[in-house]
C-alpha cells in the first residue's frame, strides 16, 4: 500500500524512480509549467470507508446523458495540434500517476496487465519528426536560405569549393536546456569498410590503363581530378609514386585516418558562430589556399576531414523547428561517395516535404519547373506518390533590374507615378545641391571679405598705437599721407576701425544666414533623399512582387504540365509497347497547380533587415518589411508542415489513453462484480455475448481477407501485368542501350575514364559529366511503362480499399454494440457501464481510422523502398560484366571493355528482366503479408478488449478479493479516473472548469 499523501491544488509528485527513468523525471520537470492547473485529488488509501467523494453542484458542460464528462473524447476530435499536444502532456502525467497508484495496489487485484498497457502507451508519446529535404543546384543559395530560416547569420557550414556540396546536413530542434550547449552538432564519419570501398574507386579513377597517375588528375573538373583532390586532402604527403603503390586496406588503417573512421564527434557551444567555426574546420576544403595560388608548396599540410564525413547533424533552438520539422540540406549529384549517397537516398525516402531551391533569375525562364526537375526526379516523385510534398523556393529576389523587370512584366503603367515622382525628387535634389553650392560660394566670398577687413583693421590698430607721433601713415594708398594733428589722426583711425567692425558684423550676420540656408537645404535634401529612397523602394517592391507573382504562376503551371507530360508519356509507352492500357485515374492538373506551394524569398534582405550581415553592405531596397522578404512565410510553412503528423500522433496517443480509461472504469465498477442477474441469466448472457463476439471476430476476419484479396487483384492488374507486358520491349532494346554507352561522345557515349568509373561502381556513377546508371537505363523501358499502373495502384486503389475496410469495420462495431444494447433493453436492465461501452466503441472506431493511416504510411514506405530496388536484379546479373571489365589493362582496354559489355548484355537480357519481375513479386507479397498481419493483430486486440469489457459489464468476473476490500483498494483509482476527464476539459477550455472534483478525508 502507498502512504497517504495530499496534493495542494497541483499535480501530485511523480512516481518513484523505480517506475520512471531519469530522462522522464527531467522531462516532466520541464513540462510542469506548461500544464493546466489540475484540481486536487487527495489519496484516501488507509483513510477508511468513511472517506467520501464530493463534487460541485452543477455538472460540467461536456457530459453525456448519464452526467459523466466526455472531455477526453471531445479532445480526440480536436483539430488544433497545439491543443492536442497540451492534452498529450496531461495524459503523460496522468499515466505516470495511474501507474503509481496501480503499482501500489494489492497483487491479488491483478493489475499487471494494466501496468503493461500503460507502459506500452507511454512509448507512443515520443515526439515526432517531419523531415524536410532541401535540394538545389550550385549557386541557388541553399545554405544562406537555411541560415535565414533558422534566424542565424551563420550556422550551416558553407564552402565555395567541393566539400560541403556533397554532405547531407540535418538540422533539428535542440531540446537541451544547458547554456553551454545551446547549439549542438554531431559529425558522423564513414566506416572503415566504406572508406576502403571509396579508396578503391578513387584509385581506379586516378590511374590510367597502365597503372600510372592519369594526366587528367591534375586538371580541373574531371573525374580523375576529383578523385585526386579527395585523396590528397586525406593523404597530403603521399607522392604520385606512393599513390600508385597504395593498397586501400593499408591506407584506411593508417593511424591518423583509422582514428577518425567509424566515429561520431559531438560538439556543444553557447553561440552559433563558435559552432560554425568548429564545423568549418571539419567540412572546409583547403585545396586552393593562398600558398597554392602563389605556386608554393606547404611543408606542413594537415589532413582534411571532409572526404571522410558521412553526415552532419546540427541542433538549434530555431523557432521554425520547434514543432518537429527537421531540415536536411541534401547534396546534389556531384559527389560519388556511395555511403553519403545512401544517406541522402534514405532521407529522400523519408521526406515529408521536398523543397526545391532555384535562383529566381533562372526561375523566370520558360518551363521553369519542368527544367528544374530532371526526368528521373519527376519519375521518382510519381512512383513515390509525393507530388504534393514538393515546395518550390525562388531565391535571391533582391537581385533585380527594375527597368528590365518593368519591361518584361508590363509594369510601366503601374510604375509611371513612381518614376515621375522619383524624377521630380531627383530634380529637387539637384536644385538643392545647386543652392547649397551657391550658398557655399557666397559664404566663401564672405570669408574672404572678412579676412580683408581683419587685415585692414590690424593695420589700423597698429596706427592707433602710434597716435602720439606727429606723423602717421594713411592705411590706404601709399600709407605716407600725413595727418594734420594727432587728434585728427586718432579720430580718423577710430572711425575706420568702427566702420570695419560694423562691416565685419554685417558680413558675419550674412554668413550665419547662409549657414541657416545651407542647413535648411541639407535637411530638405536629406528629407527628399529619404522620400526618393522610399519611392524607389516602393517601385522596386512593385517589380519584385510582380516578378514573384509571375514566377509563382509560371512554376505552378509548368509543374502541373510536367506531371501531365509524364502521365502522357507513360500512356504512350504502354501503347507503343503493345501492353493493354489500364484505366487511368483522371488527374486534375489545375488542382495540382493550385496546390503547389511556391515561395519567392531573399535571405540576404531578411538578414539585413534583422541587423545581420553588416559587413556585407547589403542593399535591401524593395523590401519594406520582413514579410516582403518571404522568409517569415517560409518559416511558418515549415511549422505548418508538421501539423498533420502531430495531429495524427497526438490523437493516436490520446485515443489509446481513452481506451485504457474506459476499460479501467469498467474494471473498477462495482456492478461488474455485484451483478443483479440470476445465475441462469448470467449463463444466457454469457453465451449470447460469446456468440456475438465470435461473430464480430469472424466479420472482422472476412473484412480483412476481402481487403487483402482486392489489394492483391489491384497489384496484379496494375503492376504485375504491366511489368510483364513490358519485358519483351526491354529485351529487344537492351543491346542497343549497352552499345550506346561505348558510342562516340558526340553520339552520347562515355569517355573512357567515366566508362571505367561507372563499371567500377556496379554501373552507377555521378561524376563531372553528371549521373549515369547503366542498370536503370536497361530497366527504363519497363519503368516508363509501369509508372502509371504503379501510381494508380498505390495512390488510388489501395488507399480506397483501406478506406472501405475502415468503413466496414466501423459498421461491424456499431452493429455489435447495437445488438448488445437491444439485448439489455429486452431484459429491461439498467447497466451503468453501457455509456462507457458506447464511448469505448467510439474509441475503437478512432483506432481503426488510425490503423488505416498507419497501414497507408507503412505501404507508402514499403513501395518507396521497393521501387528503388527495381534494378537490383539487373545489377546482380550485370555484376560479372562489371568485374570482367575492371580486369582489363593496357592498350585497347576500352575496346575490350565495350566488347565484354555487349556480349554479356546479349547473354543475360532474356533472364535478368524476368528475375526483376520475380524479385518484385516477392517484395510485394511480403508487403501484403505484413499488412495482413498488422490488420489481424489490430483486430484481435479490439476483439480481446471488447470481450473483456462487455463480459465485465454485463456478466461480471470473479475475484479472489472480497468486494468490500476490492472497492476500498480501487477507491483512489476510481477518483483519479473521474478527475482525469476534468483535467482534459481544462485543456479544451483554458479558462478552467467551474466544477472541481476533490477528495475529502
């Protein structure tokens, strides 16, 4: 038994550490401040039978016909993720309290199944992730864009060379509250085996057919050059002779390298700049240092890390990531590292959203979306069913020529007033500049006049000093004229001095007046300049907005037309290859265009308006507010992308809690054990319920089997049939495809180094000339033909079948419950638990809806994985040819390699495509088996819960504990169950409940 405790207007203390781990205790301490205040529920364990439960006089608003509250049921229907997540926090706390109370009960009560159910539910409360993959061409400004989204000047590592473009960089929210690691990062390095494999490829790429370093290795941009730069970055002291004798295993086990491979390094910093510098140390390429440019060789060249990095993970407290968004900066196709390519492929498969970034100056070209997405990328989107996951981002909107934009977009009329005002303001500024210059010249003239007067006065003052002399010299003319007397001379001098002083005062007054005029003109000039800047900014803003609107519309239309072209191409392939076209689902391309999110943004202008990048002297003309830069909208978009996943996740958790509470209420109810039925009535009810449950079990099984049969038929009609119908054409064209690889470069063939690099990597290589996949090219005749059928099957037919299953199960559950109600009413019995059973059926229906979403996601994951494995059997069959080609050396290697390839393709073309078909069937059959097991297991859980709940309520179950003792044991749990729904009511209505439930001892 637990000791009595009292909770004064707040949540009770967390369960003891034997129930909770340290992480949970810390987490609960951090979320306490976010929970609604809950009314007290004092424990009555040991308080005796006199403890009584009191409630407020009026009933809560969310209640059923019995007066019992149903706030949790209402919460499960909530649409706002924030409300649902607040409810989930309350539910987590409630589960811990419940676990504590049940754990304190006597073992004879049989609480262990309930404790296990609670622990299983607690696992479902883990936070979700919404992965956003960001892709873009070199120079599109991806890194700058991500930094702006994160509201940091610099945090994502950047490099103008090759290092960073090939690294997957994951950025997610940092949940650590430690000030010394407000910014965290992890760098994961390749494994030893990965690096050994990479070394084999690099040596193959660097060496010519004679085993020497290729002459192309020291050139730029070639595959041999890329391999040589990567090798020298890690092994800077190796000479060419040493490289030719290098053994991958030995190179990978050199101490400096071996100490890095297979490790993950973690860093924590207080600010973003410090973390950025640490990351740059690892990802930066020093291949073009100042010493290299000067033709000097560094004597102490340090090993670089970037070729050894597999992935980088950054954790920051950016608001845009606070709801679970995970931004992944994905590399382009420039890097051939197999391990990094695999990491990127895994991210692409798991992406909830794909952001495609392009410079807007390229994006305004015709057929933007179609050109920005390669055919293979669009086909992959179609296979994955992720068209609606794409977001287009046009970057660098601050770079614009208003004249060109106005002309090309037809904005002259709209800009006419701005231009006229600008011209007038510029003329006013020129006039003011002229006035200021004129005033300054007049002022300079006055300065000269004052200087002359002061010189004259100085001479007069000297004469006044000689006034006692009989002869003085006149200050004007020859200065030799004698004055009549000393008095007359003195008087004349004094008069002249006074006159000069008066003139000087007058000139100084004019100068002050001119200073005032100049100051006024300057103020007017500055004011006019500000007006001109604002006018130009408004005019530029019109051009930027016009270009943004045009680009948005063009991209939406081009994207939709690109999808239409792909659909039409697939339909034409079916007709061309003689396969019977399937019934195509009519796609609404206008709706596709409207639904595509497009953002036109300026990361630089946003950073400038936020007071960052001060050294860059960025002009943010045309952006009158932060919102004009487009970044705040994109930040909100990132947060909104998480809503659907958060809602589904929180609802699933809360519905599970609701089911648990309903079952516990029935288990705790006194009537479940003190039934008023006679023994005969109990036997009849027991038999009747068993028949109903058996029927329910059979109906659910039939629904599952029928659903799986129809899923199998859909796969057969839309996938298997289309695949097999395309095989003859693939067999027919395979020899020509293989010959094309070795054709002259002018006819699309590959250069010898690229050909060799491709066969060394089992037919898949991304080099300087772009990506090539021999296996995919052989499969393309099937892939293009299969595309529409695959799309129809997995994006239309199977989701519809799963929805039908959900509808059938809902109806089956409703019929079952109605049959029970009818039986109860027939006996004129008043069963208090019937209302709870009705709630439980509603909860089961919600769980079936969640099951539908869960299975749909599982099928999506499996089909995405499967459609990426189409070429594995082909690569397996082509393996001997790839190996044989690599054995060739010396003069004539290229010709012999092409001959080997042509001969092998001819030999295996009648086999490999059928093997691919067989592999596909195996994978999809395994998928169907997995789906059927999942549905069956879920149905079994529902049936087991229903059997137990209805039996307890309508028949009763035996107990080894006396009823009075059992009632006393369960008193606190009953109170906790009743109180819990009021807590959930407070989540719905943050103003709090008017009616609190509390215990008095």
